[in-house]
C-alpha cells in the first residue's frame, strides 16, 4: 500500500474514533447538522476521512443522513427510546434469572457489592453518574456470562446516553430510580426472583414514563444551543 494511502487509512480510523466518542458523549445537540467541511477544519484534515467516518456512524445508527441535506445528529425519538429500554429490560430479566438460578455465592456477592458501590457513588452525585448507571446493568450481564446480551445492551446504552445525561441531572428522577435499582440488587442477593422481576418491571415502567419528559427537555436544550 502506498504511504499516502496508508496515511489516509490511519487518518480515517482516527477521525472515526474521535467523532464516535464525541457523538456518544453528546458533544453535539440532537438534530444538529454535522458538516464535513466544518469538522474537517476542526480536525485539520481533508473532508474525505470525515465523510467516511460519518458514513460509518450512520451505518451504526448513531447519526442520520437526509437526502440533499447531509449528515445530522439523530433527533430524540420517544417511540424508539421506549423500544430500546424495553429490549434492555427483557435481556436483563433473562440475565438476572440466570444469576439467581445458577450463579455461585461468590459471584452473587461480588455482583451485589459492585452494584452497591455504583449506587453509593450515584447518591453522592458524582460527575460520572450517567456512566455508572450504564455499568449497573452491564455488570449483571457480565455476571450472567452473556457476551451477546452484553453487546446488545451496551449498544442500547450508547443510543440512549443523551437521555440518560438529562435523567441523572434531575434529583427527583434519580432518587426514586436508585431506590428501585437498590431493591433489585437486594433481591438478587436474596435470590428472590419474583420480587426482583417485579422491581425490574417497576424500573422499566418508570423509565418509559420519563422518556417523553426527557425528550421534551432535550429539545428545549437543543433549541437554546442553536
């Protein structure tokens, strides 16, 4: 491979990695246009690797392309967000059932201890609360040994990260939510499957109820940033 082609490949991979990180960490507002030439100037590269990166992000469902308009951040979508949270809940239920029925005492104790650390940190309103909220559920999938479910749920978390950042900013939402998740951890430790499932259902219903309010808040914020 010629040296200039090799450099272009490295540049494209680096730009893709940086742009994906920015998208996942909501550096751009929902529905914001992502202009390749403007981003290329910021990255000090040509527009080609930027456009290639945006095409990859579109294929991953992280940005959208409108014909004759260009690339945009995904708009907040109530129906899609609810579908994603419902999918996550179903996979979590399977994982929790497996943990309660089959995991050894040490595995359960380690999992519950880790969940309690995350919950305590979130109650102290640490700056990484949104990330810890993701980790709480991903730890359950790790304990269940389900790599496929983990990848799916991690993808859900990537696509709902903006809403989660809004969610953790509201103390009223967060306090009630942490109570529910704390109960789930307790019932896992006690191997009370029925009670754990009931609280998991409460968790899903609570998130589904919050989604429209969070989408409204996100739209207001995006409008103010324009």
